[in-house]
């Protein structure tokens, strides 16, 4: 008998943190799990052994993008195409809400056992997504361990000293910034920094001209890129000579994208690096 597809209503319970009673692993613990999303790769590789993963995405093996590259080396990879997935006879497919939409649409029509993950915008949302996926794969205890470690590391961050907090702007490829209501904003706050994006012109979630970032007067500029990232048009702005000149006036921190692109346990390390940079600032 084919496994029952996890419908969108059930998926929404995982995304939004619905009642735990709504989540039970289909037909026991899934044994042939396929991931179509890097963020799903990272959670699944932490929740289950490689023997239960039929495939993860090819990005999971790239150490510049993935925090689980060593674990992913033991698992076959896919490129997000339905024709790769169906021959694997998966009993659970985990996708992202905004990725591989063609494959997800086809798999949905074929009544495949599909679960879609959203992108949480808070630490509480991250914790609930970890718990929800852990229940779906039959590993609730492991999920609680990951959540407990994440929250304990965040709780252990050094407190901000009294008085005004240092201001910071997170600059992403193409000049995008992260404003209030985002996971990045909460991590900045937990690290003792004030997100300055909301004070900048043109809104706090869109792309800003480089001039607006330079003239904004932030104490710290956080560049959302690893120093060894491959060159790209989107990332060219992050290497502009004007930003290099700012290093003499503004403390600049390069934070690898892999630490906070995906909502998982690795965001604790991102917050720890932010807090360390805040403490080291004059």
C-alpha cells in the first residue's frame, strides 16, 4: 500500500507550530526519506542516520553552503527533479515551501508522501519546526535534544551592557537587508545589537543603495557572506571598494551565509559570533 500523502493542512501545522497530537510519523518511522531542500537536508541529517536517507540535495555536500557536508558525503544526492525522486520509492519527501516548485507540483499530483517546510521568522518558530519534523520522522526525542541545545546556547550569550546598544546592519547579496520581524533581527537582538535596518530609507526588507548603507551611520556592518565564497553578480556589491574603506570607520564582520540562511541549530553559532563581535567592538 502507498503511504498516505501528508496534506497541506498537516504541513501547515508543522510550519506554524500546530498541536503535537496532529503529528505522527506515517506508517511508523520512514525508512526512505528524500530531501529536496538544503534546509531540510541539514535538519534530516541531524535527526536520522544516513541509512534512512535515500537522497539529499547536492548542495548538502558543499561546505560553503552546508553545515552538514561531512554527514552528507555518506548519502546519495539529487538535483530537485521529480524523475530522480520517484525511482527511489521514498516513504517521505521533505521539500521547502519556496524551492523546487515544479517537482513539488508534480509529486503532489502523483499523491507522493510529501511534507513542505516553511521559513520560520523567529527562534520559537525554528524550535517548533525542528520538533515537528522530528515527529514526522519518528525521532521526537532527538528533536528535543536539538532544541534544548539551541536554546541553551542562546540563553548563554553574554548580556548586553546597560545603555544604548551598538547599531548594526546586515548586508546581503544585491544590497538586501533584514529588518524587524525576521529571524536575523531576533538573533541581532539576542546578541546585544540593535538592528538599524528599520531606520534606513526604502524600507527594512528590500534592497538598499550602497550609499544608504554607508551614510546610515551603523556601528557594525555584518556582511552575509563567507570570505571564500565564489564570485557572483549578486555578491559583487559586498566587495565594493567603498565597503572596504568603511573598515577603518565601522567594525565589519563577515558571517558565513550557511550559519543563518537555514533555520536550524546552527543559528546558535551565528548568534555567538555576533555577540563576540559586539564585545570586541571599541
